[in-house]
C-alpha cells in the first residue's frame, strides 16, 4: 500500500519536475546574436539598392513617355524628332547602367551575408 501512494505521488508530481521548453521560434531569437554594425551595413546596402530601383522606375517611365511623344510628333518637326531620338538613346543607356548597378548591389548583398534578405 505505501508503495502505491508513493508511486501515485511521484506520478502526479512528475510534471512539476520537468523543465520549461522554449518554443523553436523564440529559441532562435534568443540564441542568435546580431552585430549592430552588420545590420547597419546591410540596411545601408538595401537603401542604396532601393534608391536605384526607384531611379529605374523613373527612367522606364521617361522612356515610355519619350517613345509616346516620338510617335505623335508630326514628320515636319524634324528637329524635335531628332531631340526625342537622342533623348531615347540617352535614357535607354542610363536605364541599362542602372540595371547593372542594381544587379551589382544585389550581388554585394548576397556576398556580404546580410541575413533576411528580401529583394
């Protein structure tokens, strides 16, 4: 009889002996130490890339506007047509350069090991 009482007491008090287990999501944030210098550098790189993406969008809009203007320009306005063609060439070159810069920035982000990249 006393063995049964001791066994029941041990069985009922077993949950209080167990240690607390942290959830996996919380464990990751507790165990990972992030260096603030790395975070600032990565944020700076992301900001530079985002500025170039905005510039790319503006250039694409200018290019489409320029092409629309070239289409509606009357053939008699040769000087305007020449200017629009020159603008079109300049904008398309600048757009290619910006695309290359964005690609370079993305590669730098990956090379420098920025955690949690969302491109």
